[in-house]
C-alpha cells in the first residue's frame, strides 16, 4: 500500500515520517520522538487497515525490522502464535472505539524471538474531533514478566507444598487419633484387669486387716479408673469435667460402703480442668471422701452411723476450690501425719500447687483445697 | 423379691470374664455361659436361655460384638448390654441393646448395674437410679428413663 499518496500534507506529524523532508527534522518534538530510547510508532486510521506511518529507531531496535519493512503495514505482524487472543481483542476494541488502551502483550521480533511488550495506544484527534492518528509506545518488559511468572510459579509451588503438607498432617493426626483410641482402649482394659485381680485376690484372703487394705487399694485404683472412663468421653481429650467425676465417685463410694444412713450434699459448679490435673485431683478427692466414710462417723448407741458428707466445688477468679466436709467426730484425736493417706494427699497438693487446710467444722471436719486453675472457656467440655 | 437374672457373658478377656462371673454370682444371679468369639456366642445363644447378655465389642474374632447383639436381637430370647472400653464403637441405634457399661467399671458400679437391670428386665421400668458408668441406648432411654 502506498501511504504517501493518501497522507494529509498539512499535518506536522505526518511530515516526520518522510525521512527526506528537511523541515520535519527541524521540529524539536519530532526530533525528540525520533531520538528517544522509548519505542514509538504512529498509525493512520484513515487509511485502509490502519497502517504504520511512522516508526522511530528505538522501535526498529526493539523489533529487529528495517524501517521499509514496517512502514505501510498494520501492526499485527508483531503478533505470533503464542500471543494471547483475548489481549488482541482488547486492542481491536479500543481502536474501534477510539479510546486509550494499555496492555502487556507477547510480540515477535523479525528473527522470531519473542518479547513482552507493555503497549500503550492512544488516539490523536484534531480540533474538530476528527481522528487523525494512533500513537503507540512500546516497552520491553520481558524481565518484569519473567519475574512475574517466576512469582506465580513460586506461589503455585508453595501452595502445592502447603496443600501436600496439610494432607500429610491430617493423615498423621488421624493416625495419631487412632493410636490414641487404641492406647486408651488398652489402658481402660488394663485398669479393669488390675481391679479384677485385686478383687479376686481379696476373695481368697481371710485376714480382716489385709482384706481392708486391699479394699483401700481397690478404691484408689477405681478412682483412677473413673478418671479414665470419663477422660475420653468428651471430644476434647485434654479437658476433664471434675464436677461430673466427683458426682460419680461419691455415689460409688457411698453405695459401695453400704451405709444408707450416710447422706451426701453435692454443691458442684461445672468445672473443667486440664487432663494432667485430673488424676491427682481425683485421687485427692477419693482420699478425703474415703477418710470421712472410714473415720468420721462413729456408731451411735442405737447402732446406726448416720451422717452427712458434703462436697463443694467452685471457681472464684482463676482458682479452683474443693471443700470436702463431714459432720462426724472431727480430727482432734487424729494421730498426726505419719499415715500413708495423709502423705498422699499432701504430696498431691504439692504437685497441684494447691493450698490444703483441715478445719474443725464443729461438728466434724472441713478440708479446704484451693489451687490455681487456668481460665475456663465458656461452655462445656466438648 | 425379684427373681435373679440368667446371664450370658461374651468377653474375650478370660480374667475379666472370670471376675464378672464371680460378681454376677455373688449378687445372687447365675451365669449360663461364657463365649469368647462371635461364633461361640451365637452357638450359645441358640443353646441356652439367658435374660441378659453382657457383650464386649472386641472379641477373639475381631470387633464382632455388634454382630452378636444383632443376632440376639433377631432371636428375641434375651436382652443385650454392651460392656466395652470403646463405647464409641457402638452404632447409634445400639443394635437393639439396652445400653452400655463402659470399662473400666467399678465393682460397685457393676453391682448397681446388676440391680438396675434385674428391675428393668423383670419389673420394667427400673426404680433404682441409673448407675454411674451405665449409658442407656436412645430407645431404652425413652422407656426406662423418660426426661422428667
Ligand atoms: N474426716 C475425718 N474425720 C475424722 N478423722 C479423720 C478424718 N480424716 C482423717 N482422719 C484421721 O486421720 C488419720 C489419718 O488419715 P489417713 O488417710 O492418713 O490414714 P487412714 O485413712 O487411716 O489410712 P490410709 O493410709 O489407708 O488412708 C485417720 O486414721 C483418722 O484418725
Ligand atoms: Mg485415708
């Protein structure tokens, strides 16, 4: 196509296309555009197929073409097979609507190599609003694109790695849960067996004192059993509902004692403690309740041993308090600290950083335990 | 005086079965048989008369306790109470069983459970309170322990 024939001679931009026109070279703006390192072209939409009417040297350096190879051609020769169709559509629409457009597009050099082109096209109109040219600038942004691609690839790789790791962790957690259930199952069965062994042994023993001591041992082991039975009933295996446990324990000990005249008063706030505290707390409560049952209630003249055992559990700010009380004979006559039960209670209290105090309740005894407890999550154990 | 229970024990752990038998008999009931596997248990269900079967979930031939409970349920000649350290293995419908005694149970917990079951089997619903460690199936809960 011969663009020279159809050009508008009055236009200064146009003149600059003609390499041999002297006054075009004298225009400082035209000179600047010719010399800039930014690749620039001008097309003429009033000619058929909107051909290139001006290119600067930077464009030729960027694209690898000679000037005569590109003048008069539509810009599409820069596109190639890997150029994004949607981006090309975007350009076409903007040109049809005569508006600015700015895209990153993959373009091809003369030698077939590609570069990422940050392309900016804007229409140029005259005073009367008639469209005269399109002005386009090109910037090679292959480096930026490369790092963008690398970042996207990195991101995808990371996401994949994270997904994989999550899957691994989930599988590990599941395996661990299965294992926990298996171990829990065995612990429970073994505790049951220990109890059974003691009961069976006890049946064969005639001596009352030995039998009594086996019964005490059974009570302690059963307190542990009750902890374990309750421990994994909730969804959260790390928390333990100590009030529910106390209810179970007292009911059990009272009925086991076979002494229907002894009543219990339970005043239990729902209190959750961490699992590792469950065993010492349970053992301590067991010792105190069995002590009250064993020692507090002396036989009355009518042969009965009526009485009341009270357990109160509360949690005033950051503390967990337990009170075990009876209205029996009191501990004025108690023989001191030497016995095993007392030593056990005091050691457990130390382990729990608990303060423990025996008070004369007149009548009877009130044991008050107070220990720090982590703040409660609202709601329940599950 | 309520008549005593005839009990079938389905438990793979000899020690526990032995001790359970002693406790059942101490409480005045009788044990009609002890099975360690589902096969043994089914044969025993066919050949004996029991009021209650205590069924562990894990038997010598695998986690077949539920299957045993279903078999007993079809025969309709006795009632089932699961006795397991793994109550989570029991299906929601309990395979028709009364409930579950969770291991480890206490000696007293078991005695209370026997008393409760004796009342429940021969004079339903039971008058005693539900013993600690004993959980009723949803179906039995509505009949034996309706919400007040
Ligand atoms: N609630 C109580 N009322 C009256 N006396 C008590 C009470 N609690 C403890 N005692 C007295 O304190 C003593 C020490 O109790 P401790 O628990 O150490 O021993 P024990 O119960 O006799 O035996 P064991 O070592 O098996 O527990 C008891 O022998 C008893 O005299
Ligand atoms: Mg004691």
